[in-house]
C-alpha cells in the first residue's frame, strides 16, 4: 500500500495522474522519522492529553513534497479524542522543520491533489473540503 501511495505522489509531481489519485491510506505503515517529527511537533498536546485525560495518542505520518522544493513536508493523522474532539482524528500538514501548517479535526480521509495554489499542492479533506495554501498556512476554500 505504501508503494502505491508513493507511486501516486510521484505521478502527481510529474503530472501523470488524475487529481484524486493520491488518497492517503492511513492503514499503510507510517514512516518512522515522519512519526517522530510529528510527535515532537505535537508534544505539548500529547503530554496534556496524557496528563489530563490519561489517553494515548496514535500518529500516522508520511513525507510529501507539498511545495515542490525537493524537501519533504509531513502529512499525518493524530488519533486522540482529547486533542481532536469527538469528531474524529485530526489531519495535519507540517514543514520538515516541525512547524504545523494546519490541522483539521474530524478527518477520516485526505487526498493530495495535483492542483497547486501558491506553488503548494492542494489537499482535499473528507471528499468535500478543499484546502489551498496561502499566507503561510492552508485554508479551506
């Protein structure tokens, strides 16, 4: 499955596949260094969830070059009802340096699209909310 995602993402970067070809399969094995970077970025929230609610946090994360600069960003999903609420897991995108660009609770599925805004790949959340990059973050448009 991970190979399929990576091939779809490579195809997107080369413009060879359709807009919805890179649906993220959260059941695929995450990239360990992407998960570790995500845990660091979410450390305060994870610690608060553990301390205040006694809940554990699951993270799935993958590297994707969202802005085409050859350096991967990280997209992922946080599963913890204390952090994300009862709507469901949070999707997030962050820089390789660990700065969270945006997060959206209640995300069961996400797709990396081949369309770009401001040089960054657009992201579809739950098949009906398109997020585009602008002003240092992604916005629902």
